[in-house]
């Protein structure tokens, strides 16, 4: 079937650089067939993510197993001025890993070891290919855990590269606050270290924070040192249904404003609850719902939960249900994390255009309600979930990928939503990153001067423009 015709202004800029045979020969000579593949199936796997874009795959895939492997692959690519695109779990929603300018993909999924655990200092150093679930499974006997939970079982390197956050961010922060140090391979193929295990530093430029969120455009992450946290003594989860989205959001705003240290608070609209029930075989009330979690001592958890329950009653919250056992909590959070897949399966063959705005908590209700009204009027199926404790929420517009009209309508709503968020002093992306899809929005948010400063950094650190080129902004 022929690909649909998408209006030019919605297409990524694809400018493939022909990969010389000498580079492919050099990669095969260095890595051998076990670590370097040009097979179509492997290349295609590394040329697709969860975004709406269809782009030609990379010319080759290198499966790195060490920092030396990454450094050698990048050095060989630099010798031929060819792009390199880091690849972790492939769960990007914004086209981060697509080879829009050709080149090679460096898959770090085999670099999945824990290198060092320092329980007394509450830190761990890992390779970038380990996923968040693998990490927590391997450290559970220490009594510690890593709290950043973006939903997908993303790789730690990818989470650092996109400055991910997720459901626990309202209490534990984002990757920006939880990455202490990095090892990074530069555009010249040199491995450098940034940061230390110390909790603070005033030494020079903060290169760690520069790399965190750079989406592979300034270096390839090969080690990450993270903060860990003690497992809470008590954990309790609860769900509460509301007559309207506004009532649910007002409950969250008041909870945050009075200082309740809630660990997670997720909004799921009635559309999404229906999709989750069908997908996960749950029986949740099909109304706007908050899914909450409380961490602390048994007494503090009870006090937090009772406070939130009283606030919810003031906004006509009902059917407050508790999940205190690990099995019950897992069931609830699994249903939440499967919301994206439940939504996609609700319209077979569809693709989701995901939004990722974040606004100051005081403006959350205004931004959400206007956006819901717009989505309802469009006639396009959608889902709505949100880490609303920190003002971050996601619409997913479920479009027919062969309908340019639906694509245009969904993109228009996405643009209107971002414009609305920026007018409220918010951001176009709370956690997904820019990638391809939000490049225009970044210009609106950062302005021409801000974009030019980013370009200056990129040119200085990557003069040949080989590190994940064509992402974040046009060079």
C-alpha cells in the first residue's frame, strides 16, 4: 500500500547522507557479524518508534557492548562524516531515534549491567541499556529503589537523554534532579566524564545537565550515576471517581497547594477508563478518575490519604477505593501504564499523535478544560492521561494514518494546545522531549535567540553534525 500524502509542513526534513561502502566495511571489520548488521529486518526495527513518522531506516546497526565499542563506532562514523543515532528501548514518541539523515544506529541495549552500588551514599552507576524495571529488580534486596517511572520500560540512557520523568515526579523529581554523573562519548569518539557522586558541586559548567535532555545530539551516553531512595516503610494507593474533569483537577490543585507530599497522582478521563477496562479486563467506574499513591510511615500515609479524601469529598469525589497490598497496587498501576496500548487497540490500525504539555499547577484546570472541549468537538477519538500533580498531561489523538485530513486536524489541535500552554507560561513538552515532532513548538517556546544559543552549543561540540542530526532544531 502506498504511504499517504502528508502535507509538507507536517513532514520531517529527510535528507539522507549516502553511507560510503568504506564505512560499512570498517564497521564489519571492527565489530563482526555478531555486533554489526545491515539486514533489512534489523535496520527497520531500529528505524521505527512510537511516533507517526515513516522514515528510511539506518544503513547499519552496531550493537555496542562497551564504552570502547561506542567510541570506536562514533570515531569511524566521524571519519566519514556520517550520522550516528543512539538506540535504547525504542519507546520514543517523538521520532528521536529516526535516521532522518541516514547513518548508523548504535544500539546500547546489550550494555545493561549495574556497575556499582553505593548503598550508604544512595547512588548507583549503570550502563545506559539497562531499563528502569531491570534496575529496580536487581537492587530490590538493598532496600533502595529508583523512582522515575515514565510508564514504558524505557532504558536509563534514553530516560537521561530525554530528561524523562513520569508518575513519581511530583515527589521525586525528574531525571534532571536524579542524574549525578555521566560518561559520554563525544562527536570525536572520545569518552569523557561529567559530574561526580557528590550531592552538589560548583565546579565549572554543569555538563551533566547539558547532556541530560540533549536527546543524543551532543554525545552518546555510556554510563549513568543515579540517586536512589529508601523503599518507603508504607505504601498505599487509592482511586477516586469524579463527576467531571474539573472536579478531579481542582482536587489535585488543592492537594498540592496545601503541601500534601503525595507520591503519585494520575488523572484518567472517562474515555480512557473505558479503553483501559476493555484492554485490561478491569471494572473501574467509567468516570474521570484520580489514581493516587502515598509513601511514608504508616501514620503519615494514613494522614496524607485522609486529607486527600476530605478534599475529594469537597469536590464530589466518590467511590474512594484503597489498594494496600502490592498485588492490588500493581494491578492498578499496570492498568494505568497500559493506557496508551489500550487506546491504540481501541481503534485498530490507528496511530497516536501524543501531546505532552505542562503548565503551572494554578493554570492546569483552565488549560485542560479548553483542550477537552476542543478534542470533543473534533470528532477524533482521543485519550487523556496526566501526571497532574506537577501540571503535566497528555492527549493522544487516535488517527487513521492513511487520512491526511485526520492528521491535519489532530496536528492543529496539538498546535492549539501548545499555544494555550505557552500563553499560560507552560512548556510544549514536560517529559517526552522535542525529537522531530516538536521542533516548531520549541521555536515558539524558546524564541529565535534561545534557538541560536542552542545551535552555537551544537556546532561547538559536534562541528560535523553527526550526533542524531535533524532533531530538536534545524541546524
